[in-house]
C-alpha cells in the first residue's frame, strides 16, 4: 500500500488507492485532533450542509494500513479529479467561498483550517465540496490563521488576476503548485487595484510585507511570527473581509467567437434538434452502462446535457473560458447537473506537475472514460493544429471504449473558415481518409448524416489490440 | 480531579504541534493583525448602521458565510 503521489505534505495522514477505491489513513499523531473534530459536531454539520465529503470508518482489521495507523476511512468517492487551473472563474470563486464557509463554521466549533489549498476542493457534479477530512485543527485562541497566505495564493491572487488582468492567468497555477506568488500577482495586477482596499491589503501590501520580512534576520522573523497575535473577533473579521473581497470580484465575459457559438452555427434550429436526437440515439444504442462520458470541445455543454441522461457524470471540456463559464453557470441549477465543465486546451492539455511530475496527474492520466463525444472538433484538431487523423484516432482509442464523433468535411462552412488563410496540405482529410484512419483502432458501428449539412456522425467501438 | 483541569492545556499544546505543517510566512502572520483591526472597526460601524436601519424596519444583509445566506447569482 502506497500513498497517492499527491498526498505527502501533511503528516496527519495520507490518501491511498485500494481495489479501485480511494481511502484515507489517519495517523496516530493526529488521533486526538481527529476524535475531537468528530465529537465536536463539526463533521456532522459540514456533511449535512454538503460542504465536506462524508466518510465511513473501515473496521476490518485486515485492511491495508501502515504501522502508525490510527484509523482508515473510506470517503465519499469523487468520480473525476480536476484542478484549479482547469476551472472557470466562477468555479474557482465557488471553491474560495466554500473554503471560507468551512473556516467560519470550524471557528464556531473551536476549530480552524490548517491549510487552504485549492486542491482540497473538488466538484461533485457541479457543486464544490471539500475533500480533506484531516484539514481541521483545534483553534488556539489569539493565534492568527496559518493558512492565510495559502488562501491568498491559491484563491485570491488567481481570481483577482482573472478578473482584472486576463482570465487565462489561472494557468499560472500550473507553474506555481502552491498558488500564485503574491509578489507576482502584485506586479501583474493593474495599478487601479491599489485603490481597491481589499486587494490593496490582501495582495499588494501582503506582497510587500512578505518581502520585508524575508529580508529581516531569520531569528527576528521567527520571533515575530511566533509572537503575532489575533483575537478571535479579529480572525472572524478577517474571514468576512476575505469573503467580501472574493464576492466582489467579477469577471466581465468578452463575447468571443465560440462563446456565442450556438447562436452562430451553420445549421438551423430544426437541424440542431435532429442532431441532438441523433446523438441521443447513438448513446442510447451503446449496449452497456456508462459511468463517465467525456465531451471534448463541449462549448457551452449543449450535447453534454444530452449525454448526462446516459451516465453518472459528463466531463465537459472546452478550450474557451467563456464557454466553460457559461456551461458551469447553467450546471449550477438545483439540483446541480451531473456535468463537470472544465477548461482544456486539447493541443496542449494539462501536464503532470509537482514533485516527481506526479503530484497532480496529467489530462491523459485522468481522461479514461466509457464513452467520448467529439462533436464539431475534428477539423480544429486536424486542420488548425495539423494533427494527422491516425494520431488523433490512436489517442482517442487509448482513453475510451465508445466514441461518438462528427466528421466535418473540408466543404463545410466552418472548415472553409479554417482553410481560408492557409494552404490546404491536408490531402488525407476526406471522409475516406477519416474512416480508414479510425478503422485502425475502432470498428464503425453506425453512421448517419447530420441533417442540413455535409457532416457525418459516427458511433465507433474501440478495437482491443 | 486536578489532572482534569490540565486537559485544556494539553490540548492546546498538542494542537500547536500538529497545526503548523505549512509555513505561515512571517509577513502574512503580522499583516493579519493589521487588516483585522481595520475590518473590526468596519464591521462595528456597519453593525451600528444596521441597528439604525432596523429602527426603520429595514432588514440587514446576512454574512455570505452563514448557512442560510441567500444564494448568490453570478453576474
């Protein structure tokens, strides 16, 4: 039994995988805090409010555990792990508010969050939920919040950068695994944010204070950190201040080419309805139960909503932050849709990052699914990104058992747009070339023309080699 | 009976040991006191303002962090 590569920082315990499920070991050193956490009623309150994943204690003495094990827990399972650099603006904002709500509730029970990592938040369907049951420690009255810096780096700085500088800057979380350094955020934020009291203090002044104290003699710094005090009233006010700051951050969505794609299609409402019915029928025709369907190039999730009827979860990914934001807002309905919208650039998807390149898994390591939807995307991959069709087919075959894919011929108006400014070097990009390329890895089960277009919709099954 | 009184002290000692696996950062620890002082003053003024509003029958908005806070609509 080995801890997952993402689980080594906190000595209170670790997460491991066993027989396809995820478990959490609580170490003996954390036994006291963990028992108090359970008996205080905080765990029950957080689970009842849907803020924290529930867990069951494993009572089987033969279950795998290490020598310093106190308890083994089986937490509520998260079907798909996503990372903050894949979330839209509102998803990161939800995760930030969730963290502060948990800290607020924890304080009422005499506890405090000992970390505020964005990686402690996951999405169950479209709802943010906290997954680290061991993040709670007894509150010592008069002490400042040890996770304040981490909260600012993981949530406040990226949110402010997305809102005021550029929404793509959430990608800074890829190069900085412990959140965006405040000195960097302070440099990148526009000057006007210095006149916003919350950002002026939590980011700009915070960055300067960090700089000042890192220059001070180490002994002096250690003494100051140890002596820093904060009455409980002040700590609560700090939480309210952070919550107001996060709540006031808004991102004005630009109207991008793809953001209003469904109002700007090359097919009529009737053809749209027929295409939806066709996708629905193809998914219905798959003779096995589907747990996860991935929708690559999902745009605002129109077809993800159809796929959602056929599986436990649709992971709905698109390169456009506007489309993903719209998709997430739509999915927030009550009850939340079983759709997880994520930002993903398929020509350069999320890499594996962190210690040993293993702490946060790559896109490919996480993309295994039962069925994959690839609608109106193939021309972007093959023409805009120059990926030959056999290479695309091979990648898809490695991640899914079933594939619903739309072939967009060169004569299609959307493909014509892509070819307008460049030489057509894609001699094999034809229906025949497409079918030959995909037949290497897939058997074609069904083909149907997409109404009022020259496009074709295929249902394919992976050939196991 | 006497050891019973010592329990909270042990708990505090224990939790201080267990809490700090993160480096909280000296600047971050010191800054919190400063921001909190401003925030406490701000919230005190706000709470008086809400009390005045209440005299005229106006309700006060609830903290976003409370359980029954109104769900927020993204703008």
